[in-house]
C-alpha cells in the first residue's frame, strides 16, 4: 500500500473513531483495536517522552520528527476532527430519534470484534477462560454503576481526567461514561462552557499523566504477555456490551450546551412490543459485517 493510501486509511480510521466518540458509551479505542492500529497508537503515544522533550530543548526538531510519528497522528486527528465537526449533529439526531437502532449497530460492531479477537487467540486454556470471565465480569459491574458522590476540588478533577483517559485507551470502555459514574461529567462540561481555565487545565494535566503512564503498562503487557492480555481485552469488550444494549430507560437527565435535555444515566430494559426487533437485529448484523470489512482493510495495508 502506498504512503498516500496508508494515510488515507488512517484518516478513515480516525473518522470512525470520531463517530464512536460522539456516541456516549462507545470507545474510540474499540475502533482502533478493530482496525488494527491499536498497538501503533500506543507506541506513538509512548514516543512523547523525556527523550523527545530533550530533543525539543536541544532544538533537534528533525530528531523529534523522526522519533514521533507525526504523519500518523496528523492523519488520525484529521479524520477524527472531520467526524466530530461533520457528523456530531447527525449522530445526535439518531441518538435522540432512533436510539435503539444506533445502539444496535454499535452492539453488533463490538460483538463482531469480540468474536474476531476470540478467533485470533483460540484455543483457550482453563486459565484463559478465568481471565476472560474475570475481566468481563469486572467491566460489566463497573459500567453498571450509577453516579457516585466523589469529593469536589481540583485534585479529584485531576484524578478523574487520568482515569477517564485510561478508560478511553482500553477497547470497550467509554471515558465519558466513567466521568458520569465519578460524578465529574457535569463539572468538566461546566468548566468548558464557563471558560474555567484552571479546572480545564487541571483536567488536561490528569489526561496527560494518565495517557503517558497507562499506555506504557498496556504496551508492556502486550509485548510480554500478549496472549493473556488480548484475552483480558476481549473480556473488557464483552463486559462493556452492557452499555451498548439497545433498549434503555432514562434514569437521570442533564441540560447540554444547546440547552437541550439529554439522558445522563440509563438502565437496560427488555424490548417492548413497540420495539422493531427485526430492524435492531439487522443493524447488529450490519455492524458485525462492518468489522469483517474493516479487518480486511487492515490486512490489505499489512500486505
């Protein structure tokens, strides 16, 4: 694959990640994992380290360019921003008017990814099954928690930023959803809307600290214990399916930046008689097929 086509594919992956991040409860890390750029993304983030900072202070910008994969991040960021700027309203419209159908598609997308990843790591030993159900069960419980009362103050805003970005790195878990659970989602949104520079800066510092440290942990695990780590990530994605269940009941709401009342916390329910179950299943199948197509694109680039 030529460099131009490779960059276009990365931009397309970024576009898909942006679409996923717009939908609350869906992780862009899942898309990166499906598309085969997950480890490349981790290694790229790892390159923002002390060595790169020293090169900047030394004025060796050529060395910085060679060390950090800027073309990769530029292409990925371009696609992500394009999705956010062009499809945010469209996805919000579908989330408001056709939530079950949208959730069904993403449910099928992640379910197909689990099957695909399980096939790549097969055959599993008894310990592998324990790992899968352990991480799957823990994630299932985590994403089912309701809003907690966490202390106010900038130190906890910092911690919330670090935890949220760690979740975003893991396939399946939405960082924004964890902010809701920690009771810091509204705090961050209000800080952005009110131009509270101090709170936003502390939150971003937490994000930077979390991402630069946690990616090293995940990367080390993938390098040293790849098989069991992939099974653990498969369990995380399986447990996170709880947030993607298409039929939900709204428990609490919030007012967004457009003064619209939108869901804040929701609980899963069984589909009612008015639910278009056949359409939901069809969209889930489409999501699963999309995974296979994306995997083929990833293999095409590798070849």
